[in-house]
C-alpha cells in the first residue's frame, strides 16, 4: 500500500512556498552580483565587509552596496530555514519526510554559504578567470539546484502527498531520473558559460553570424572559458529533446491526472526555456536575460522533480 503523509497544513505549506520564492530571489540576486562584477565589493572578507559588519563606505561604491545587500538578503535565509525546521518538527514530527526535507534544506544552505565564503576569501570573484573559479561556480549552481529541490519537497510533502514507491521503479521513472541528471549537467555547464559571457562579452552586431562566432570561440588562441561556451548549448539541446520526447510520451499514455498535469507543465517550461536560451544567444547574453534564463532553469528543475515524484507515487505507473 502507498504510504500517505498525514496531517497536511495549509499554513505550513504557505510558509514553505514563501520560503522557496524568497530563496529564488536570493539566488537571482547572487547571479546579479556576478553579472555586475561586484563579488569583490567587500574585499576578501567574510562574513564582515572590509573588516566591518556595516561598512562606512556602503553607499560610496556600487559594488560594495550590491555585495553587502546580497549578504544581508542571504543571511535572512538563516532564521527563515531554522523556523522551517522547527515548524516542520512541531507540526509533522521528527520521522516525517517534511521534517527531513527541511533538515536537508538547512544542510544545503550551510554548504551554499560556505561555497560563497570560499569564492570571496579565495578571491575567485569579479574579474578572476581561473579554472578554480569555473569549477567552484559549477559546484555552486549544482548545490543551488539541490537546495531548491529539497525546499520544493518540503512544500510538496506538506500538502499530504503520499511517498513515492522507491522500490517499485519502472522504466518510466528511471528515464525521468535520467532527465533530472541531464538537467543538473545542463545547469552546471550553463554556469561556466554564464561566467564566460560575463568576463568575455560579445557584441551581437559585430561578426559574420552565429556559426562564425562559434568557430571563432573554438580557436585555440581564446581563453578556455570562451572555448567552453559551445558546450552548454549542445548539452542543453540534447537534454531538451530528451525531456520533450519523454513528456510527450507520458502524456500519450494512461497516467493519472497529476502525472499528466506535471508532464504538461514540464513540457511548456522546457519549450519556454529553450526560446529564452535562443534569445540569450542572439542578444549576446545581457544580464537581464541571464536572470530570466536562470529563473526558468529553476522552474524546469522543480517541475521535472514533481513530475518524477508524482509518477513514482502513482499506482498506475506503467512500464513503457
């Protein structure tokens, strides 16, 4: 029998959704710090800023203001996630998946802050174009995806959704898990591409076209971040085609309404994200498009996660 999650709480679910929404805003703000080159706005100091918790030159330098504001907004997540954990334990108990998902969320937030501290203290910010920064920023984004996923699970299970049938995986659920892995790889490569676009911007009005630009990027004379820019679109296209085909097949099969709904959401979001990615390339990755692209990457990830969970918990999860 499917194990049901007892005692849904609308108030808790509402708070969990608010927490997730606020966290997405903080993530976008972190990307804005990179886009504006403000990562060194507080120097190589953490958690203080230029040796002070409230720097005297806060309003004098825009980079200091942006970086400090990001630290403050990120810091607010601390008490918010502690409230989430405390409330989850009190409302659902220490053995409930909602509580454990909130604990995992807390752990990923701690890891996120430590990665941010390592970037600042290691001076892997602003104009740094080292391999170390490229690796760290990829790890940073993968951790961010795990963080938003765990926070989304808190909200999902707090509504009383039954647990997935972990021991009853079918080919369909395995294919969906592969899709999640593809999204992680796509976003990791996207982080490196976004870094390259920030440090080595291009002018869309100059050149002989897209293919000529790709050919020029692959030149051995270019920086490795420029040469790696082509990887993300290739990985993204493969992942997009895979997910589009998979969600289309799911919608043609006899599945539950919940599975069909999330398959539709995921398909629509993937198509929208693809169009945003094309615009991003055509406009040479302006900051505002990068933020929209990142936001929709989170939406696709959460939707694909919910599709996988709804499929795994469905009593009608059939083999392909």
